[in-house]
C-alpha cells in the first residue's frame, strides 16, 4: 500500500529482542529510525542483531534493498532530545506501568503535542498508560507479534482518551509496513489475541491437570486441527466455511462445561517456581538439551517465514464489501 507517511523518520524506545525486531521492520519498510536506549554500551550489539535480521529477510526474498545500506539509517542514542521532531514513537520496553509512564513523561518534554506514542504492550490497558499525561489523546497500544519483522500481525488499541484520528493514522502506517492490523475501538485488557489465547490456555491446563490428556496430546490435537485452518481463516470465517448452525448446538452443551476458574494453574506455578523458562534455559513443559532447545528456536523462525510466504500466496481481502 502506498502511504504518504511511509518514509517519515520514526523513533523507537528500547532495543531488546523485540525492539530490535521492530526497528528491523521499520527499516525494511523504508523509514529512517532513531532508537532511544537506556545503556548506550549495548548499541553495537543491537546494531549487529538488526543487521542479522535484515540479512535474513533478504535471504528469504522479502527484502530488496541491501541490508548494509539500510542499517546506516538507524541512529542509536541515550539522549531523549534526539527524538525531537519525530511524529511517531514506538515504545518497546519491559511490561511495567511505572517504567513505561516514566518514558512517556520524558518524551513529552521533547515531542510536539501531535506526535503519536505507540506502546508495544501485550496486556496493560492503554487507558492506564494514558492517565496523568499532558496529551493522552495521542497514546495508543501497538501490539506486535514475535518476530515483529516477519509476522503480519498487529493490533492498534485505543484507550479511553485516544483521538480516533491517531488510531487510523497508525493503521495506515502499519499497512505500509506489510502488516494486517486490527483496530480495537475500546480498551480492554489483553486485547484480541491474548484474551482468546489465554482462554484456550486455561482450558488446556484444565484438561491436563484433571487427567483428560497429556501435554503432548493437547499440543498434537491443536496443532493438527486448529493449526490446520487458523492461518487461513479466523474463527468467524471458519464458521462461515463449515456451517454455522452446528456451532450453536455445540455451544449450548459445551459452554457450561468449560473451565472458568480465576485461579492460575498449579502446573504453571510449579514450573515457574522451579526456574523453567522454556527453550531459553532448556527447561519447560518438554525435556530439552541445549541443542534441541536451539533447534526448536531455529525451526520457529524458519516456520514464521514459511507462514508469511503462505499468507502472501493466499492473500485475500481482509474484509468483504458491506451488503
């Protein structure tokens, strides 16, 4: 999509793994990027990581420009004043309300009142982040998926004080980045995908902890059923494709039987207490060696590229004309 804002400079805050992936996406889309970091000593490491992501995109045929040229378009700084004049800022730091709001307080000392601040948060209500700011109307949630430079997912979230004009501008920008953004017109904790995913996770733990199935059984069933169709169609489209009335019949019997416990799963509490972090430290729901953990990480990245190419091959209009 051609967008008159596509080549504007964009500021980012944070260059961890997700922040670096976001910066890569923006560079690949044609923007120059100024990234604010807490520790300037990490700049070389972040720059190397971003260059590697750009080289991966090129190797997969998803990038035409030379990575070595694009990497010259990012500036890394620890001085918030270097973000002065930027009209779009994307913050991607730790999921802490206090730390995010401190960043916004500093940004408001240098940004124009109309500059957009987008927070890469996965669960914090945007209205909470807006409270107490001088210009809360320009703050939105901008929820990316990992890896941000590959996936087409994005959610743009309005808080209670958000001016919808800023939301629509971010949606247009996201489309120019190769995303298929969803707009949440009202603020709600967890947004779309996390609310649905955690409802699924609650039921998955319920089945395992009550002896109905093993972890492996649950993964296998979801991978070969849900995983079969969900990259092509969301739940509502899938019901259209497979016949709506039968779903109502099942809902009437099944909904009352689904888990609705507000408690976190004991199995999860025990794993975290034991230090499990998944493939990050080769300790999770499955047994790993350092080698198999690394292999799963590599396969996840490769699969992400394959899914993106598959989505492009079967690209369909995101919405149908109104009747």
